[in-house]
C-alpha cells in the first residue's frame, strides 16, 4: 500500500457550507461533498467524457455529472446499482478543525466496457461506386403531401447521379424524429461529443441516418432547401445545429471526420436571397471539411414580390433549363468526388492556427 500523501483542504466549518464543490489538490480535480454529517471525496473528472463532477449536483447521495448526467456515489465513487463504472475515491480526516485528503488512497477508476456506438468507427470509405445522398429539408404533412420545388429538383439530381452509375439515397428530414441541439457545447466544448451526445443517450433519435450518410457512406452530399423569410428552412438549421459535434472533433481532438467528400446545394423559393442562403450553407459545410465542385449550387426564385406560390410551382415544373442545370450540378459533384476518391484517403488532421479550432484551445481541460 502506498505511503499516505495528506494534503490540507481547509477549515472544516468553511467546507461544510457547500454540499458539493470542485477543488484542485496538487493538480488533481476533486469533487468534495458534505451531506448527512459526513464529507466525501471522489475524483472530480467523469470517466465518460471528463465532465467536472464537483460542478454538478448531489442527488440521493450521488454526484451527478453536469455534462451528461452520469452518477457516482459521493463517498465510494461507485456508479448507481446496475452500473459498473466508478471514479477513484479518497480518504479524508479531520484534525484541529482542518480537513485533509490522502491522495495516495485513491481507488482505481473503472469504466465499463460499453459497446461502442456504430457511428464511432473510424471513417473509411468502403469499396464500390460513388455514392450520393440527397437530404431534403422541406417540411410538410407527408400524409397529405404537397409539391415541393426543392425536393422535386433534388429528385432530379439524384436521378442524374444514378444515370452516371452512382448509388443514391434520399433522406426526407421531416420524416425523421430527432431532438433539437440541447447545447452541450455551451457547457464545455468537451461535452459536445462524437457521436452526438443526444445520439449516444437516446437510441430513438433518428438523426443517426444523417450522420451515417455524411461521415461514413456518401461521397457526395446534396442538400435541398426552400427559402423561408430569406433563409434556409427551419429543419435545415435544426439539422446543422446537431452537426456541431462533427466540427467540434477538430476543435477538441484535431480529428477530421469529413474526408474527401463533396457538397452541393439546391435552393428554391418564392422569395429572393438565394446568394445569401448559398453563402451560409457553403461556409458551414466547408467548416465541416466538405469540398465543392465548380458552381456548387443551383437556385431559383421569382423575386421578393412573387407571393403567388402556385405560379412559382408551375414555373419550376415547366423549366427544363432549370432541371438540366440541376442534373449538371449532380454531374459536377460526381466528377469532383471521383478525383478526390482517386487521390486516396483524405487528411485526418489539419493545421488549426487562425481557425475556430485553434490549436491553443483547451490545453488544460478535457478528459484525461
């Protein structure tokens, strides 16, 4: 057994004033608790993703991690019944009105061998033809489906890709049941995990289909959106907020998940602002790691005052030049993807100086 390594924490009376607090002892985070007349001390770093346990809450004798809700008994460090996870616990003693902790008394951490989420596998392109996924971000009652100009043109693009020998998939975003982003990144960049924290905790969350297509399956991603008050659809934004977990791997791990993939965009609406919508979409997907073909989007709008939507729909249905332009977009994206695939596996890391994922970020934080 290791020789004791006692460190003074402070006056007992002062430390009793807070039921749970995160303190640092010789560089080690400790979750110190006080309840039912006793102190408890466990490592203040969750074995799941490194959350600061002492900044969480006490619930029925358990410390609840503030990031994802994992729980540990405040004096033993053991997980709740049925869990085999545990964080180290430490011996405490009171002498002369002071509280001391023995760092040498730490028990061993234990992280259960949970099966890895299928999305967590390394990104590696499977052999085979080029693959194109189309994601429609329009919203409607599918039981009484209406005509959608953006989804119609997306179908045209996928048919053109199929005619070039590509495998294709269509994802209608409004048919998937998925939760909105819940702001784990706002707690800490390290709390925003890959796979998405929501996806890992909620096996009914259906955004898995989008993640699988973007990170693992597709060589080309075509996103179609209507224009809503000068912006992409609300479903589009709901989806991309959940994609922060993809970009955040660069920030926290310098790990690029999107490799040698091409994005293209289809933007339609009765109102104008095609260029602004396209610019936002290109910026976001570029930050994820996507490349673009020459002329990476097609757009259609009859202008600000064109509120006669029935005529807008007729115009798109009848515009063969627009449809041929959409087919050409699909072909350009495939050509670009073909070159990228032939060049070999894309970069798994990137230089981060001057970027959102600056290399100086979080050097003293995160799971260890």
